[in-house]
């Protein structure tokens, strides 16, 4: 498998997303696209991509948002998906309809030599929180935007506002030690939760007109398939899954029961909608 050459500080992320972790996310592609569809819809609405525009989708993963942007800018525009994960990009290339103006590249956006001033929109759904030096990464990406270009991305708000993550994880913590604590500026899902930090990073990278819209949603982790599907999802990817890695079967079984109890509180018929809270961040290139 090809592994991208990246900024040395991003080596841990590149290793993770090209290893078993990245493969698990790729395997969950169809289900995750359904779970996260409300966020994709919000992002695409706020990004306002138009026919003929050229779009970079950073951290595009398995390609759902890149494909959606390609539909918006077709036939004369172009959607360019960038990700460090070979397994997820393999799924993206399989999923992309042949008639769409879409392309995927395995690369670290921190160092990738984008064509200067050739894109109208830089977008991302949860793909920008994992850079070790995000101001450096955004500065490189901004070079790809025309002077009239714009930025739109989705990132998670504080953990306490996201039972989507924390309900299964807190259930698992009844049985296993907590994951190593992450600093507020360490790469990870909540690295952009701080409004002040996002403003500082984007300002340092040269963006202006920065705005952050808080959006509260309910995401059906069961995708209409009942509590068993919701529990299975928590065991396959995400922080609860990571916390259980390497533990024996009896501990996993007890934790699975606790996850089921925690999620049952949210169940509505065959759906299990968990509260989630994100920022939609927008800015201008110049």
C-alpha cells in the first residue's frame, strides 16, 4: 500500500490512518456516510459551491463530501479530494461515479504542492483537526485559493456537548482505564473546539472574515437498524472502540452491555439519535 510523504510532525496520524484504524473507518464507510449525512448537508449548504467552481475537500476520507461537491460544480467545475488514508481513498475511488468531475489524491495537505490560486473553495467535514501545526497546514492550503476564494469546514465542539462520542465512551470507562488525556491543542476530534483557537489559527494562516456557527444535531448511530447496530458501531470505530483495544473478551462483553444500557436511553423505535454539536467555520482567503 502507498503511504503518503508528509510533514514529519504528522507521521503518527499518517501511520494511524494507513493502519488497522484507517481500514476500520473504510469498512464502516457506508454506515458512517448515513450517520454523518446531516453534517454533510449543513456543510454543503453553507459552502455554497456553484457550477463551474473548483473545490478542494481536505481530509475527504471515503469521499462522500467530495462526490457531493462534484455534483454541485458539475459539469464544468472540479472537486479535488485530499486525504492521508490509503484505505479510505480506495473506497472513495470505488464510490465516485465515473461521469463526475472528481479526483482523489493521497497526500498530506500540509506539504502538498497545490496549484497556486486555482481553487474557489476549500472545504472539509472533520478533516482539519488532525494537523500537528494547523496554522502551517492552512497557510499551505490557502495558497491554492484564488484571492476571491473562501473556506468552509465542519469541526466538533466541546466533548461535553457531544454525547455522540461521550455516551459510549463513558460506558466503556466503567470497565477499562481512561485513554491518555489529550491537550487542548493536540491533534484529535476536539482540537478545534475552542472558538478562540480556530480564530487564531486561521488568522495566522492569512484568512479573514472568520465566522463560526454553532449547530446542534441528533445523529442516528443505529441508522434505523435498532440498538444492536448502534452498539456494533461504537465497538468498531471511535473513542469507545479505541479504549477497548487489547482488553480480554470478558471485559469487552461487560463494556458492551454498558454501552447498550447507555444508548438505550436515547432509543426511539429502531433509531438511536445521539446529540451532537459542531461548528461550521467560514472565512475568506484574502
